[in-house]
């Protein structure tokens, strides 16, 4: 069975590139963060949609428990237009790097939550996530067996099923294009709508960690 550019060799290469990029980041580049400023900025600009807990709801994603490297990339992508959102654009356009660091440091103090997966969809969702199906590789190959992600590969555990489905649809439609090497665009196009819902429901029930 072949998945072209999504074979295990390419997946391993992606993880190696991410690991190397993290290793070469100098600790001298790390700036001291201000949690109080981060809380204020989050409460002012983010909490109205993502809630004070950063657990989000429905179409608004849970941010608590997400890797800060991934969150910072998404903010920068919204700022430079790589990722489009009429809702997010006005909130992030004037954020400076220190403020982004402060916000992410504050989010890191908040505990994530998870939903209850639809029991009717668990078996199919688990198959897609852990083993893959004929047309698409396993999600766990990149996002990890516990859906905790790494660096620019997002944590998915506990994420709202509606949000996951919406993002898969966006990748398939080409309205979201800020994934690594267009992998998600291709994978999303290989999943039927019922399979999108099944894997999203399963992921939402995986225990999120803090």
C-alpha cells in the first residue's frame, strides 16, 4: 500500500527536521515572560471566543494544552495572511513578539479539557487515527499515539470535534493551507465526511494533558 509522499520515511524525516530545528534554537533568544501581562492580553483579546479557561467551545478551538510553538506559528500565520480568518485577523494584527510570548506563557498555565466521544463513532475513529485506512495514513504517525503533537504539529487530544471537522473541511477545500508540505490538504481530501466526523469525535474524547 502506498501513500506517495506520506510514507513512513517521509514522516520520520519531518520529525527529524523539527527536532533539529528545536535543537538549534539558542537559549539566548528566550525572553523573560510576564504572566500578568499575558493574562491581561489574553482576557482582553482572546477570552471572548476561547473562554477564560482557554478551553474554547464548538467552532472555537481549545488552546489550553496546546504546544506553544504551534500556537505562536498560528498567530504569525494569521498576521502574515498564510492562514486566513476574518475573526482572528483584527485580534492578532498588532501583537508584538513579547506580547505573543506573554500570552502563550499564560495559556500554558491553564488546564485543558476533553469531550465525550460519540460511542457509535469510536471504533471507526480509532481505526482512522491509530491504523489509518486504505486511502489515508494514521493520524498518530504525526500527532502521536496520545494525540499530544510536537512543535509545529498540533496537539489534538480533547480538541472540539466540530472544530476538527471544520479544519479538515478547510484543508480539503484549500481555504486553509498553512500545514507542513501540504500533508493535511492531501489527507483531508482522502477522508469522507463520515470519516472526518468519526475521527474528530474520537480525538475529542482522548484525554488532554496539562
